[in-house]
C-alpha cells in the first residue's frame, strides 16, 4: 500500500470515530434528564463584596432564560445576572430558575456572607487555641473536639453547680440512659458564657454501667471515638423579645463528642435563656440506643411528634435511628439559684467573723449534696 493511501485510510478511520463519538454525545444529551446547576468558585462572599454565580443547563436543546432570587436579600442580594452582593453577616439561599423548551428547572446554593478577614480570625480558622477555633461562615467560635484539652476532664453535675461562680449562666438538660454495657449522658446547654459570649453545646459522655443513680460528683468520661455520634446543631436567637427567632449559626453534620458554637454578645435575659433555641439531629447507633435515648428525652419533658413538620419547641421526632429535636424552654438549671445566693452570702460572711464563715462552709456543702 502506498504511503498516501495509508494516510487517507487513517484519516477516514479518525473521521469515522469522531462522527460516532459526536453522535454518542448527542444521544447522551438527549437521554440526560433536563437540569440546571449553579456554578461558583466558592460559597462565601465577603461583606460588601460581590460574587458572580453562573448557571449551566443540561439535557435541553433550546436557549434558557434565567431568573435569580435570594431567600434573604437583606443579607445577600442577587441581580438578574447572578451577581451576589454581601450586605450582612449570615446565610442566604440563592435560587436560579431556568425556563427552556417549555420546562422550568431550578437549583439552589447556600451563600454565606462573611466579614473581612483579619490576622486573628485567620489564625483561629486554621488552628486551635485552647481548644477553640473560628468559622468565617456565620461568624462564630467553636470547639475543635477532636483535639482539645477539655476531653481529659469528663463531666459531672458539680461542674454545672459551680458554673455561676465563673459567670457561666446557662440552661441545661441531661439525658441519662444505659446502652451497650455503659451508662450514657447526652447533655444540652445554651446560655451566656462569661461577659462576651453566648452559645450552645451538645456533649456525649459515658461511664462504666452501675445500678446507682448519678450523684453530684459522679464523673462521666468524654466519649471515646468509637462512641462519637453523627449530629448537627443550629442555634436561633430571639434578639427582640417578640418571638422572632433568627438563625445564628449551624454546625454541619459530623461525628462529635462535643458539638459547640459561641457568638460574641450578651443575652437580654441570662436565666432562663429562653431567647435561645437549638434545633438538631443526633444519629444513634441502632434501634435499641434510639429507644433508650428517646425514653430519656421524655423523662426530661420532651414530647414526641409524628415527623419534622410537626416539630415545635421542646419536642422531638424519630426517623430510623435519627432523632430530630427542638429545645427552647425545658431546663434543669434551677439549682444555680441557691448557688448564686450562696455566692453573695460568702462575700458577706467575712464581715461577721470566723464563725459565720464556718457556718457558710457547711451550708454550701449541704446544699450541694442535696441538689
């Protein structure tokens, strides 16, 4: 075969394969379900800056028209071209609607408006200090529970009793239950943490099983990694007292033993901290653990509802081994009231001499042991 003939044959093969490949792409496009997808380099936009979103449509033949919408235009406004402007710290859901070939297609993306970076926040975003880090998304601080000093100290009722002495004013709920040869305690907190932060926590603790009721000094260990549970938590805040709860931050679903979040600021009313509401989901290990945990929730005063659409404050629902809850008003923190009274009395006691100080010591211990 001549050289020119071989070249011609190769070109024919290449053209044939190319035609078949193009035909395959066309068939695949025709078979693909029509869809629109938002495309962005990031889901964050700095306050008062802009982020350009684009939309890609597949599975259609015509040219689409697009409409953009923001779920909260006071936080993130979007124009007809898909350009988002950050107006206030927080999250807004951007939705694009594509109209093409007589069809309406939609897609959504959560966009976080974040404050301008600074060296301190950059440092805390990338590494922890005393177990805490910072998230530009929602502008809050949280505990890096995978490697924090707190995990070595466990938890007991006594910690909550002395918390007011350290300016920690919070509501809490303790859910006790046995499972897998261990005693479990899953505790929820929300309230004022010192003078400059308020926030919420969910902690998982275990100890060797006994038949004794937990006392003031009964120590539970922070759950080891094999007992960490998938969970998430969102905190809402009624900043006006009018019953309008706005989302403050969301800890995304992940494996935790201690899921936390803290915002800068001060509550209008520290105790009870009913202006804070937390919603979350905890994925238990199996049906037995789910039953034991939900029985514990009921003992704390939570009511079970049929599904997530029926959730309201201080209720929960079950989906498989996932427990969805909303917590607002229930609190077991009444014991902090005598502690505060004792704090004042202990300050005044030295004014009345050594005898009064001795009497206050025994009164302190008596109330603690009776709590």
